[in-house]
C-alpha cells in the first residue's frame, strides 16, 4: 500500500522540516521531533516550535501484529536486515510458520528467519505410512516486544539498555560491555550479540526512522498490512483504533513483562 | 593506637585506591549519564543519527517518474519499490556523485542481500506462490507451470514471471 | 560465534550459544574460592583444629583463585576494555551489577586476612632472608612496618576475628550471588529457581573442600611430607556433609521440575534425558555424587579403622570425582540452559571448541594460573605451617623462638 496511515508523517514533511530547522537540531532534539512529527504537521507550521510545545504530551509508541493477515513473504525480514545492517544468522525480526496436523502435532519453522520465503509447495509431513497433509496453519511475525517491565533493561549491569520516553527500548552501543546478560534475560529471543560491534543488539522499532517521521522499515515493506505502528496515546491514531476494535494478545504474558507489541489472532501454540 | 602503624598504612592504601577509583570514575562517566534515567542521554541521539536506508517509493518516483506513475496507478502498488529493488539510500548517493554508474553493482556490493530484480521468479513467489499457511482469502499461484499453461503459454525451466507480466503494474504484456 | 546445528524449531537468535566455556569456568573458579575459604574459616572461627594443617593453604588457594575469578568474564566480554563500566555506572536493578563491588570487597577482606596471618612471617623473612634481592619484596609485603611486638599482634588478632567473621558471609554472599545471576532469569525455565543460589553455594563448598584436599595430599606426597590423618578425615567429613545437602537440593530441584510438569517440562525432560544425560546422570549424579557418597561415607563411619593409605587414596579419588561433579553441575546449568530454545520447541547441538578465545585450551590456561600463583607464593612464604617450619636454607639464621600470644597460634600456624 502506498498510502501511509493518517497518523504517520510523510517523508516529504520531514525533509521540509529538516531543511527549515537544520538536521543537527533534529538528532539532538529527537524527543521533540518524535512528538512533533507523530501527527502530520500542517503546511507552514514551524515544526520545531510545535515540537517544543508538545514536549511532555506523552507520545507512547505501540506495535500491533495482525497474524491473520501475514502472508509469510518475508519482506519485513529483508527490509529490516537491509535497513539495520543486521548480520547474517541474526534477526531483529523474523517470521514463524506454524503448521498443524490432524493428529495434533504442530510443526514450527522459520528458515533463515523467513528471509527467503517459505516452503513450497505446502508442507507435507513424512510418516511411516506416507505423507500426510496439514490441517491448518498460519504465519506469525515476531520482533522486540519493547516491554514496559522489560527484563533486559533490568539485568543490564552498566545501564546500556534503556527506554525512551516514548517506550522504545534501545541499546547504547558505546557503553554496552557485551556480557550477553540481556540476551539471556529476554524471554522472546529478540536480542543477540552482534559479532560485528561486540555489543547487544535488537529491534529499535526503527527509532532512527520514526524520529524522522517515517515508519519502521518492516511496516513500510509489509504488503499485507500485518504490521501496524503508531502512537497509542492518541485515540485518533490508526493503531489506537485497531486496538479499540480488536481483541489482542501478548507473548508470554505470564512472565509479566507487559509487552508493547501486541498480536491479533494469536494461537495458543505460539510461544 | 601505638602498635597499629601497619593498619594505618593499609587504610591509607585503601583510601588511595578508592579515591583513585572515584577520580577515574568521574572522568569516565559521560556527563549526560543519569540525566533522564540510568543511561547516557545522548545514546538516543546516537541511535537517531543513523540514516534511514529505505528512502520510500515517493523518493524513487522523483527521478523514475514514469515507472513511479505506472506503479502507482497499476494494481501492483502495494509492494513498495524497495521491496524488490533493495534500499535506495546508497543508490541516491552514488547517482548524486556520478549519474552514469553505480546501479546496481555498487548497491549489491554494499547490501549483499539487496535484490537484483528480474533474475527470475524468486521475488514474485515470495508473495504469490501458494503456501499452505497463507490466509486463504487471497489468491495464489499453486505452480508456475500450471499457471503458464492455464493461460495458454509454454512453460520451460527458463520461464520467468516478467516474460509475461510487467512487474511494476502486474499487467500482462501485450 | 558459531551457528549451531539445530533440531526442531530454534528462535533465529538462539541458534548461537552466547555463554560458553568461560561462563562455566567463572562460577567454577568462584566456587573454589568460596569453598576453600570456608575450610580456613572452619578452623579459624569454628575451632575445627583438625583442619589446622590446611587452613593457611586454603586461604592462599582461595586468594589465588579469587585473583583470576574475573578473567574468564573479561575474556568473554564483547568489550573487555569497558569492563569497569560495571563499577562506574552500576545498574541497581541488575543482578550482575553488584559483582564488581562484592568481588572487590571480598578480595580485599581475603587479602587482609592472609596478610595478617602471614605478617609475622613476612617480617621474619625480611630480617633473616638469605636472598638480599627478596628484601624489598618482603618490605613491601609488610607495608614497611616491621612491628611484630606482642601489642601489635594483639591488634592483629582483634582485626582478624572481625574479618574472619565478615569473611564467612562475604564468601557465602559471593557465591550465592553467582547462583542468583542464573536463578533470577525468569526467561529461562532451566535457570529460574530460588534454589539456584543455595545449590551454587553448597556445590561451591564441595568443590573448594575437594580442591584443598586434593592439593594437600598430592603436594605432601610429592614433597614427602607427613600427611595428617585427622586433617584428611576432617576434610572428608566436611566434603561428605556438604555433598549430601548439595545433591539433595540438586535432586529436589529436578524432581520439582518433573513433578510440577509445567509447560516447560516437556522440553526440559528431553534435555535431561537427551543432551544432558551423560553430564547429568552419569557424571554429576552417579560418578560425582553416589560413588563419593559411598566411599567417603565408609571413611566417616569406620573412622580410625580405615588405614591411612586407603583414606588418602579415597580422599584423592573422591576429590577428583567431586571436582568433576561440580564442574558437570556448572556445565549442566550454564550450557544446559542454552541448549534448548526459548521457543520450547528445539535444541542446539553445542560442541566445545578446543582452540579460540573461549576454547578448552584457553579455559585450561586460565584454570592453571591460580596454581602458578600458589607456586610463586610458596617460594616467598610458607604454604604449610609457619616460619618455624620454613626451609632452613631460606634463612641466614634460625628465627628467634617466640612465645606466641594466647589464642593467636590458631591464626598464625
């Protein structure tokens, strides 16, 4: 889809703003920029002044994954890898394929994180009696849950993992010692030690794009509208409307991490 | 205490170590650490400083206006340019330097995973091939051969989707 | 980092094992530190006088291993040069952040205790050493104060009693804390358990006692010194006692997992009966626990009726088994927790490297370093007994015979 949701700022608006205010102030004023660009600045508005006025308005980002829509094309995985320079063998986002057989067995798969697409033709299972056709199946995209009570920040010994005011969990690559404790503490396998930087790494919800008013790369590249990102504290935003009209689930809710990434149509077999 | 000179030295040693540690610490901890929480505040700016590599289809269409217009008007406007072509940032930079070279080799070198479109049916099958787990409401191709033959074509191992379809509009070429 | 061969569904980022040999070695080394220290405390604080022959050595061993406890960690870090960030900006909510401080404090207490125990010997050797080149070394070790008068020793004794009393909770804290680092990870069902710190602490004591016992007998055999029967017996008794509590809790932990049979038990069951079968049931439980339990139990039951040689052989054999038991336990916890994926649907085929930064050879070198320190120490100060039993050729003349302060010999000899 070429039309971005109404609560998401177009790139052009961002470029105009950068031209007006200068890129530098943007980087250091990311907090302001977030707030300012979350709603479309009207033409002629001084974005910087507007941003400063909106500080403290409490923008909170959220992410919804609609598993009923995912077609398992892997576009998000490829886009994420390219956008963030994720090393081979590691994933900031990945797609899982769930296939159910009539006898109750479940097969889960994510070859290369789904980057190269999925098995074709539809998977059949080898049984002593021959091959057996599956009963039902679906895809589940996964990414960092940006938990509210996140265990990764809790365990980081040096304060290299932190949360922004908007609820985004980030890693400070200049202070991270690379101990891997956060990797162990994340219940979802969202983190990895980046062999190129020697530091912990993870999905940032494309923070660097969001501060420029762009959507995360996985959201932009999704052809099925299975990924929705936006400001959950704005009741008019698309994500808020989706959250208001759907029953959503989170992964491993019993661990009490309170994920900000929420799922529509999650099956009990998805762990 | 008269006979505790050795402890005095020990304590002095300890004080030197602790004071030394505190001095080094004062120098090593960034000034903006702990301002807004237990982290270095400028780490947010560091993260924000990364340049987005996906420039967006609008940006592509600024130069490739004819294809952009066709893509936007056609029925294949859901996938973005960069879904198949790879991120455009380096391309725009290279072209800005020298418009006669740079695409796609240089991008492929910089982004090994970037796609060189048109090499086959790989990019198309990502979305269009029938996979059991896909939502059933959508229509997919079960087999390329079947699809080609169904529409009166001749299928060979060299057949590619773009032999018949315009990838930007998905229309059948005449 | 390797991309391991996987079975079933493993989350993409978990096709790697992030904590390997070094993280197995780290709790193993700190365990020996805590255990060896407990041995010296049993003598110093709890008046178990049979342990007198090894109490000094146990302290030196604790210190030698403590010196290298952080080395595996440093070797493992992605950015070892930033290691001090853990003390510059410690995150109070992190189970790991306290390590820098707890470890430093413990190392300091240990160093001061050893210093007090050896201060008289240091001063004697400063005054009487045959090797002039060593004089400045002894002077530095004495911090330049040569006062070993009765009054000074009285001060030493008071400080020593305070330190020894702080030392016990510090040693327990250090190692219980290491267990907490694993036990507090709710993301990993194989680790998350309030029993983990207790099990780590008890197995630490077992490994420390075993290491002291092994080295005591082997070194005495090599140097043809007389081995104290009551001492070996007391060491065996101590090891046996702690082994029983340790293994009881280890089994309790496993049985609890099996009996509660939570969602995660399906995969944990496959883990313990599959990839961990040898290291858990064969090494940790059968060879490392049942066999030493029976052998040492025989020594405990039959007491003096056991011939000295048999007792020593059992002590050496069981020490090796106990060290293997604790090593296997560390392996089963640290590696076992990473051999299955948090998807609870798949496993990794982990293989240890021989070479490389975190390979077996690197691990062996790190593990050998404490012994180098103990050797160097034994060239400077007496490992066994005190300066009166020091090799005569080290000194120009006999040290003056001194009437030791009442209640102080316990610490200095």
